[in-house]
């Protein structure tokens, strides 16, 4: 019988502590979308190839489709919904908005998170750094050119705000 | 997701001892680390139902430690950890290269070197580097710890010598100096690719002659292979056209590539040969 | 006057997309929704002999198990594109016990939770009487037939005497070219949520055509169109696979009816490989004849494609060959074979894209035989009129495209001989090809609503799958209304809105923007009439045509705008909450007079590693003549988008079937490789940006830009690969094993 192995775990999701119940092997993606109602995390492939389901798990980019719920125990999770402060966009979001980094938009949440993760670790990335950091995020619309521009623009904005 | 979780369980032990106990008590139980492989199999409906033991939080299996003779890499070390380890970048650059070329950032953050070995894919990216570095695996179970050379670990397609209840706990890399390394992965696209051919080579020269050499390849046989015959052809020789040709002949005799949807046997054979030549030419 | 049209305006829908708040089909929160899982056939040809469902029916949480044996009666829709009743395949789901292809839906489980539905799905046991499937084109060639026409175009045509001209030609070229089955793979898998309220149905969909979905689903269910409401505000890419109605939209509707509560059916990536179309494999044979000076005397373009056993869809590869170049003797023929593979469907530039791979590769080969620059060969054969329809072009700047792109690329530095350029050890090649796509326009309707706060709603039942329609609709209204674009909201993707055509065929811009212009003008006219009725105002006793409404203000003709009132003040003072203008426009007699076609050119540099024969597309310069550019920012993105999809087509994309059982071996994004970030290098997109004077009667002059951008990319790459290596690859994709 399904769901009989459901466990209750506590985590911090977008700054809020909460408890969730699910099978320990359930995909974090499903728990986020169905139980936490956070539908900004998208499913593109279900096997870690496309990055649409990216979240920050304990400060590291992770594919939530490959993350079992058990690994959310006591974890800090940030989804796309936790990147802006209220209606104030993060510099990466502003840059994607302005440079056209979002087209159909379905891969955008994952790519924004990958870019945030990159720029937190590597404030002045090279072109190679950007391409490597976004290698796991597939996009079928933009040809990646505008995504690339967006990340560089975000980098400029963040540098300016630090200066 | 397309698979039901009925029949699956994932239990989280508090310690390595408890984990080994869980694995010993249930012969069907299998270890679960970062999930980058097993969760894919689950989605595809290919994962065997049963109990999985969550190793992810076991600190005993993490970390990189150095001794005068070797560097030991915990089985739960992620590709990202490998990329960030100075000692590996200095002494085992092929391993770092392989980690960089495995998946994207998210996969590198969650995929582990132990998992890459235990997954036993012939196309895995880190095993050729491990073969070149004479890696030794430390295997743990409730029965104790044993060490096996990595060359003896894989026995056939997806087969390995892990006993029931046994896990890979650590990978030991002997320290060495004076070697030149070479790595090349050929995939269908420029990143996040499953390899068509993966080549790792390392060579130690003594003047004009080859003092010692290691050659390993992925995606050209049922499991990653070391090209021991090509190596022995080269040992003690100067690198010239004749030696290169002899090594290529030897290499062709000891790999067994196949046609599959990622490439052809013929392509793999010729590229393996070309990369061997490129590796040796670089070493001249 | 404001000049929003032509401006690089950021996407109106950008904010909700970068914050994750844009609701795609699977994201709508629906109270009490039950979850469905669709079971697909594991055989490609045969019959279902038994479905054992009792275990599943008795499993926890299961609400229904539906299959051909217990499904409600469904009706085949008219299956007519022009009347918006086009399903992906003619056969309706669960029609009978026949299985036509692997992956065909054979049952659906509905349960309280998705997990319960998955569990129950594993308990359903289906028995089949298996027949040998026909999977490969070659195996089916004996039964190839000549389909008559497709979307109104004849599929076999001839002018002049191609055979005679070929036998007398000074130089000839003949070769076969093949392109594999490709899948659209938008990053968003399709999803459908069905909600019944009495006999009224709301479907939350991801569709490129809300009007088509409404009518087609209505006919399939046998209910009135007015009873169906399609909601699809955001689409995570489509490229054609969300254009027609596929069975999942019907399945969610019948499931929801059966269990009497909302039902959600979310396809997996694997489903997407058999559930919503693909591009057929194509096998094309091209014969060219030319004079020594390069003038073409004959083109013979013969195509074999696949279609399924449940629908006829023909990838019309040859039709562009009828008019792309000037040539007196042209024969085009298409044959189709019926195979046990799911039904093909339009995929970004259907016909043109694989067709140009053959034609533009062949032309390159001919150029080498003539020892002629490939651009020169194309200019020599420039078609000054459409020689197939014998109509003049509405506007054509193809030569300008060649010139712009060649200059930017520095094509003049190219050495003619193959294998003549190197970068260290790496082989470098330069190649080019022509791009083309028709300038289609359909009838479209829109509303423009001026609200009492001075903001404006621009409304049409069109769709935005990423191309930028949210933004261009606002731009045109901003210009006509004289209202800042920030104060304009775009409302689309809902079948209750004024009807619009499919977001396909690159027709949205030319179809919808004129309607919006008209609706905005209508709104302003109504505003002036309203002003004329205002007592004690600057307009008292003035006829309404003596009143001007522009730039956000209403004022007497000839007077200073400041002497009048702001739009919103007219509404407030007259106690009107809003004013609504309506617009309906469509193609007219200009279609009989002119041929509407967009053109372009791609110039490509590749680098080939000789040791491993991998190809890197290191530089692309593309120039397009698509009429006026409404928004350079979004239009250029469409350019990048087409180029990268062309790179995927050229170098990696192909779907592999197991010929024994028809299953798809590459039904995931690891085995079906699409380009990644690192595959995109330098791409420059240029536009001629000259309005088409005849495409609309409103002076906008914009044709579409979505599809032309992918056409010609693959042959330009293949031509560059030949130039780099001396190896001509006529069989896509150009994988290293073919090149080494």
C-alpha cells in the first residue's frame, strides 16, 4: 500500500521552518510542488538532465527531481520563490528581465537559481565559468545567448552594489 | 514521476556501524548516496524495489585525507568536493578534470565518487582517471575492511566484486611524482554529455624512454579498462612512430567497443587510437 | 507620438517568469483535484485482448480506471485546420482495441494522489495480440503512396520538362539526403487539468491554440463549443507539438467527468516522445541541372516521409524548391509511408526545415562543381517573382540578407577550396545557406479596453509560447493609444477572449497586431464620442470628429492638448468604468496579388577536431528579411533560438526506435541530446527591417520571425563541415562517427 512509509521531516524552506510529511524516497520536487504549493520549481525531465527543478539545498544547487525527501531533513532549502525580497527582485532576476534571459520562462527559475549560486561563489566569473555553471540547465528557446548576457549583467549589477 | 514508491523504503542510519548492520541484515538492501543515479533509475522504472540505506549524512565516508604514501578520498566525496580539493588538483588533475566533465553543477554537488564507481557504467567519467592513478578501493562491511586494487574491481558489464552488505568506503590514491597526465572525453555536445570515448593517460619519462605509463579508457568495453598491453609495449621504449604504432596495435587488441545509440564500434576504436597517439605525441 | 513599435522593449511577462509566479498548465492550484496517470501500449501493432483492472480498481485511493472497454462515447472531430478542429491524430483515444504505435494510450488511472495512481497503474495487466510492426521507412517503401495535398498545397507538381532539361544540362548534381525523426522537446511537458461545472468544462492546458483546443475538444466530447473554456496563459515552449489537440486533453476531460471532480494529467518527458508528435524522418532525392554560368535549368526534389496509421501528416520538404530559386523546369513529389510510429506533426518550419537541408546542401555541391562561390550561385538564381504561383513578391530583400550577413561574417576572406583553412591543428570551414518561410496571415480579433485609472488592457485569445506576443501586443496598443507601455496589460491565452489563430506558422504578429491596432482605434473613437456627450466641458457641442484623442489626452482639434482632458478624466466625468474597442482584421485580396514570403541567410563557421571528428559551431551570422521588426529584443531572441535549434538538428538530435517493437530508445533528455549552453558561441542576428507594404493594410508590415530562423541552419553547417573537411555528410545529424 502506498504512502505507508511516510515520514515527517522538518526543514527551513525559503526562510520558514516547517514540517512536511512524505515518503522518504519521494522526490523533493513533488513535495515542494504538491505539499508546499511552490510551483515555481518545474519538472522538465525527471532525471536531472534539464535543471528546471533546481533548488538550493543547504546552499548548493541541486536537482529536486533527484533529491529524495529524506535529504530535506533539517535542511535549508531555497526555491525560486525565495530569491526576491517581496517584490524587490534579486539582481539576477532584474538582469534576466532586462536582458531577455527568460523567453518561454519554464527553465528560468532553475537558471536563475544556478546563476545566483554561481555569482555567490564566483563573483567575477569568466565566460568558461558561466558556461560550466549553467551546463546542467537546458533551454530550448533562448539559444543561451541572452542567458549568458543576463548572467554577465547580473555580475555587473552585483559588483556595482558591492562597491 | 512515473514509478510508484510502493515497495521502496529509504532508511537513515545514525552511524556507519548502523548502516553496515542494516545492509548485513537485509541482503536485498542497497546503499543510497546522492541519488543522482538511483533516482534516475527510479524515474525510469528500472530501480529494484526494496530497502535502501541512506548513507548521505555519514561523515565517516566523507573527506579527503593525506598521508605520506597516499591520498584517501571518502566514497561520499562529491564531484564538487573533488573540484575544490587542492591536493587533487595538484597531484591527481585527471580526477579533477573528470569531475568537471561529469554532468552539471547540480549533479556535481550531489553525485559521489563512490556512486560513480558502484554504478559501474562503462561510460563513467572518473574511473579511467582512477585506473591511471593505481587507485585502491577500501570496502567495508560488518565483516570488516578489505582493500582491492581498482583494476580488479569490475568483472563484467555492471558486475563488480562487492560482497552482499559491503560498501565502498574510501578510494586510496598512491602519491607519485614525475608523471605527465592527459585526459580527453568525447561526447555528443560540449557539456553534460555521456561519453562516446573517454581517455585517461599518464606517463613517466626517464630521459627519452618511457619509465612507466598508465592508459585507461571508458566507453570502449563492458567496463572501464586499463590498456595493460599498450602500456607494456611502451615501457622502456622511446616514443617514436614505431612505438606509437605498436602501442596502437596493442590497444586495439585489448578494447572491445560496440555499436550503440551513442556511437559506433569503428568510431570508438579509431578515436581511442587517435587519442593514444595524441597523448604520446604530447609526451615526447 | 510614442514609438513603442520598433523599440527593444523588455518582456511584459518577464517579471512573473523570473520570480517563478507564472502559472503554466501544471501549476494552477485547483481545489480537490484528483490525479491521473496514463498507461501506454508496450506494443506497436496489434490488439488489446484483455485488460485486467480489478487489482487497480481496488487499490487504495483509486477513483477510476478507464480504457476502450468502458470509455464514454467519443466522436472524431472534423479534423480540419481551417475550421479549428484539428486533432493531432484522427483516431480518438480509446476508440477501439487496436494498437497503432508504441506509447499509444491504452488506459488511464485516476486516484486521490499521484502516488496512488502510479501504484494502481502498475497493477493493470494488459494482454495483447501482437502483430509485426512496420517501423522503418525502408521496410515500408513498397507501400508508399502519393498524398494529394496538404494544408491546401499540392504535393506533386511539375512545370516545364525537368527530365529533358537535366539530360541536356551542362552540369548536374544528384544525391540523396536524409533527416531523422526529431522531437520538439519543449522544456515544459504537456499537462491538462479538467474541471467540470455541471455541463461546462474548463481545461487548463498548455496549447498553442486555445480556439482550436476549444472546438476540437468540444467535437470530440460531443458537446457545444460554448460549454468549453480553455485556459493557457503561459506555455513552456511548443515548437509545434502543442498546436493541435492530443489525446491527453480529452483524457483529463473524460476522467474528470467520470469521477465527478477535477482531474490533472501531467505528461512525463517519456510521454512527450509519443504523445504529441514529432518531425518525420525524411528521405529526399535531389537532382539539379545548371548551365556553366550557374543558371539552374532543372530541379527535381523527390521526398519520402513517414506518417502514422491513424493520421496523414506529410512533411512537405519539396514545396519550397518550387520557388526559392529561378528555374524553368521543376518537379516536386512527395510520397508517404504508413508506419507503426506515433503521428508526426508540425515542428518549427515543417517542410521548409528538412527540405532546405536537402536543397541547400545540393546547391552547395553544385557550387563546387561549378567552381563558384555559393553566394554567387544563389544570386545568379535569384527568383524575382514566385515562379510557382507566378505572383510578384510583396517584398523581398534576400540579396540584402546575403550582403549584410556576408559582410558581417567577412565571407570575402573565404578560400573556395575545402580543407584550406586551419586554426592550429583544427580544421576550419565556412558555409552558408538560404533561409525562407512563408508570410502567413490569418483572421484575428482583439479588444482594447481603456480603464478609469488610465491603464489599458489589450486582449486577444492568442498565445505566447515565448516568442514575445505579450509584449508586442502591448507595443502596438501603446503607440495607437499614446499610453506608456508600463500602463498596458496584455491578456491572452483564454478561449473566452476574441478569437485568434494558432501560434504556429509564424502568423501571430501579422494576424493579431493589426486587429489590436483597429481595436485601439475603435476605443479612441468611442472615447471621442463619449467626450462629445460631456456637458460643461471643452467638448460641449463639438461633433466627435472635431475631437482628438491621442497621447493620453482628449482635446478639441487644433487646440493645445493641455486644454483638454486626460483619457481617464473623460471616463470619470462620464461615470464610465471603461471603454472597449473591438478590432477584427484578416487577409484580403492582396493574397491573390502577391506572394508573401520571408527570406534570410545563415553564414556559419565550424571547427572540426581531426582526431575525434567533433564539430563545433564557432560563429554564426544570420540576416533575415521578415518585414518590419516590432521588437528587436524579442525578435533577435527568436533568431538565437532558431540557430541553436538548427545546431542541434545538424549535430546531435535524432530519435532512435527499436525496429523490433517500435519502442523509443532515446525517450529522455540524456539520450536525446539537445544543445547546452557550451554549444552556443558567437551568434549574430541581423534584420533588414523593411516593412512589407502589402501584408496588412495598416502599414505595420511585419511578417513572422519564429520559424524562418531555424531554416537553413543545418545545411549551412553541413556546407561548412564540407568546407572544413572535404567530407559531405548528407545524413543528419553530423555525428563524429560519420565524419571520422
